[in-house]
C-alpha cells in the first residue's frame, strides 16, 4: 500500500501553463515522486492595464516512500 501527500504552493509565470509548470519544477527541487498537480485559483497580475504575469495556487501530490 502506498501513501500520498499533498502540499500547496503558489507559483508565477508569463502564461498560465508556465505558472503550473513552475509550481511543479520548484516543488520537485525538494519533493520526490510527484504524481499530479491541481490548480484551484488562477490570478492575473495587472500592471498598466495589462496582464503581466499569472499566479496559480497549486496542490502538488506525491507518493511517500517507506524508509
């Protein structure tokens, strides 16, 4: 039987897709066995009446290994 754990992260990117990819990329620097990512909120950061970047609240799921 395996055990999964979920962490919540906030990441930014120039596109929505890049923000999600950055969430996984940054989380993978300290977390192994990432299996999925779920985005709850997507925000557009506006400057000078334009969306400059996107921010996502992402839940990253990974499998915990037994020691």
